[in-house]
C-alpha cells in the first residue's frame, strides 16, 4: 500500500496526489493508495497516518511525503521500518513554518484553519537527525524549488537513492516524468523499465 502524506496547507487534491491516484487506478491498484486530509496539528497528523499504516506490514507499506509530508514520512519510516519516497521534503519545518503561525486557508479550500504556536514544538518532537537505513529512502529534489533548499534535502539523505531534477519547482510540476520511477520504488509494476 502507498500512503501519501501531503504538504503544509495542501490536501488530497494536490497535483501530485491526484496524479498518483490516477496512475494507481490505471494500473489496477486503486485500493492500494490512500491520501488522507492531514490535520494542522503535527501530532494529530502523525496519529492519523499511524492509524492507517498500522493495517499494513512494514514490507507492504511505502510512504510518499511531499514537503512537510516528507518530514512526516521520514519520522514514520524510521518508526515503522518501511520505505519512503520524499518529494522536495521539508528538512527543518520548525524553522521554516514559524512565520506561518496564525489563521490561514489551505490551497484547495477557502476553509480557514489555525497553525498554532504549539505545533512548532510538535514538529520538533518529530525530528530525525539521521536516517538509519538509507536504502529504504528515495529522494526526489528539484534544484528550482522556490520554497525549500534542495541542498539541505540532498545532505539529509546522503546515502539514499536520489533523483535531483535540474530546475522544476517546489510542486515538481514535471512530476509525470518521474511518477513511474517513484511507483517502481514502491514495488508497483508499471510496465516501464527504469
């Protein structure tokens, strides 16, 4: 099963989440893909993801995390012993999200939500200083990411498999080129040779 963890202010309606869901459906694996709406609270987001993941074995589960979801996926992969694909992952969200404390809306909704100051401490509690099994990780980092520094990503997963995309952007707008390689890492047969 693939559990997709979206980024900050994002949702299951994000570009990459919908693209992967469509591709999994095309490949006959629609039931093996989940992308829940994550709560604003990191502690609650992790609890929700762990609840879904608990129904799988570590061998049958792959986490795909985008941006803040990549930070969550790293924490959970270490905790659960499963694989993780990291798409432009946040490496230091306690630092990066400090300026977003307050009320805002998500990208795919007009519904307001509050990112509370205590969530910064919740993020700090999820920090993974160094991954223990780099072979369980695939990093996809875009040098053109306008939000996060791709060099921090590469440095944080030094012995892991890495796809460094020249250019692109934070949302990896050219993700279609890489989705089958991502799915192959997840153990999904796509019919394409990598």
